[in-house]
C-alpha cells in the first residue's frame, strides 16, 4: 500500500471502530469520515434515540464544518432498531435496571416481547437489589452482635431480626430463581 493511502485509511478504520463501539459523540476526525448510515445502524441496534443522537453528532461535527446526513442516518437507524427490539435486549436492559430505552420500540414490531422481557428483567433487578440490601443489613447486625455493650434484650432483638432476614433471603433466592426462568431463550 502507498504511504499516503495508508495514512488516510488508518484514521478511517479507527474512526469506524470507535463508532461501532457505541460512542455517543464524535471527534472531528470521526466526523470527517463518518458513514452516516452505519452510525445510524449502530445507534438503532443499541436502542439510542435518533433525534438526540443526531443532535449530539451535529454539535460535535459543526466544529469541523461537517453536517450529519440526517436522511442516511435515519435510514440506518430504521434498519438497526429491529435488532434492539428483541426480548433479549429487553431482558438485558431490565436486569441492569435500565428503563431509559423503554420507549425505543414503541409502535414497532417486537414491542410487546421487548416490553414483557424488560418488565421481567426489572423484577430480577429489584429482587437482586433486595438481596444485596439484606446482605448489607445482615453484616451490620452480625457486627452489632459483637458489641459488648448490648444487653440481653437488644441481643435477642438483633438475633430475631437476623432470623427474619435469613428467612427473607431464602424466599428472595427462590423468587429470583423463578424470575430467571423467565429469561428469553
């Protein structure tokens, strides 16, 4: 390859790789070599809202006099959003506790399955949060039991609370196992 051609291609490859990694803003170099269809495709595949993403790109690229091709971007986004509107994406978003993309699939094929999996994933997330919260409380109470200043009544109350939390943890683990069976297959 000629040195001048190599010098041009490597920045383009790097810019494309960064775009495909899901960056939400662009460097001036990326703006200059962006394939707006591909950018839209990636954003759609990740459930990113097209208007806000395109506005961010326009702002970033204005510095170097590049205006995003909104038509190509939107065509790419429309091709990419079905990849996101799946039960798998809904489940992933839900188990991460994310509801920021819950409207991405509104009115699109796959909306129902996405929404159902999102809801099931959010239940898993809440149950995991409860388990974690209880674990913290158990550690705190176990540490409290080691306090020499506790009287018998306080020790008994602390042990009762620990027994209850132990029961609750068992219940939550069973619930979590049932909820995880709802994961898309």
